[in-house]
C-alpha cells in the first residue's frame, strides 16, 4: 500500500510551531474583541479597514479573512448597526459597494490592530537580528502563499514599484523606497503598506530575484 510522503521533520515542527502561535493570537483576538463588544470577525474587519481608509469591497474583505460572502454580509450589517462602518456605492461599478469605517470605527479599528498581544511581547524578547531574520522569512512565506493563490494579494514591499532591493550595497540599510526617497533595511520591510503600488509582474519577478540574490 502506497503512503503519501511525509514532510521533513523540521518542516513538521515548524508547522506545529505556527499552529501554537496561531492559538495564542486567536485567544488575544477573542479577548480584545470581547472587551470592545465585538465578535472576532467584526474585530478583524475593523482592524483590516483601519489600514485602508479608501475601503474595500465586501468580497475583498471576505477573501482577506477567509470567510464566506454570506457571513461577511452579516458581519458588515452588524457593524453598520453599531455605526462603526458604512457601505456606499462603488464609483467604479454601480453593482458593487465599498465598505468604509466611520470615524468611530477607524478609531476602534486602530486600537484593535495595536492591542497588547502575548505574541508581540514574545517577539520583543528576540534580538534585533532575530527579529529581522524572522521578518525576512515571513516575507518569503507570504509571497509564496500569495503566488499559490492561498491568500489574497498582499501589500508587500517586494511587490511594490517603489522598492529598490540592494540599491545601497554594504550599507546598514541596503534597500531603497522611492516613494519616501529613503534607504531602508530588512527590519523596515512592510507586509502591508498603505502606499503600496503593485509593480508589473515582470518587474516583480526581477525585483524578487535581486532581493533574494
């Protein structure tokens, strides 16, 4: 009888580690949401939209949070009743709407996004080099998942048209952000940048080759 190949032991252990960290993150989310009088999905929507003042279509929010369109419709309705969110016609598509936070929703979403976390406290215990290495690993994992279609497009530095990898070789901050016209280091890389503008796919591929090389 054939058996599916088992992942290498270190890969299995890394996955187990992520699962355990995710449990703590989920518990932190439940706690912060409960204190705000929300359920976890409502809290996630507020935190997501707090970083996107232009708003998102409901289907985009659902994709980011990996929930069904029907479930997201219920969540958005609940947030509207709480006066934390409003849905307005999408100027680009008369059949669609854009969900945006009210001032109160934006304030609460910002507080939820920066709420105290046991995982954040644990990360703070890592050295500066360990933090930078972990961030680099996250960038690579997220980009791979994005390319596989497992997660929606993310606003990563490495996919942005403003990012110049290793533009300052040998310097403490080797990369360059053309948007702010400043050198940046590995610790400055963003996983979700509000100024992100997606580069052409061919440019993204060349940027990634230069970044990882």
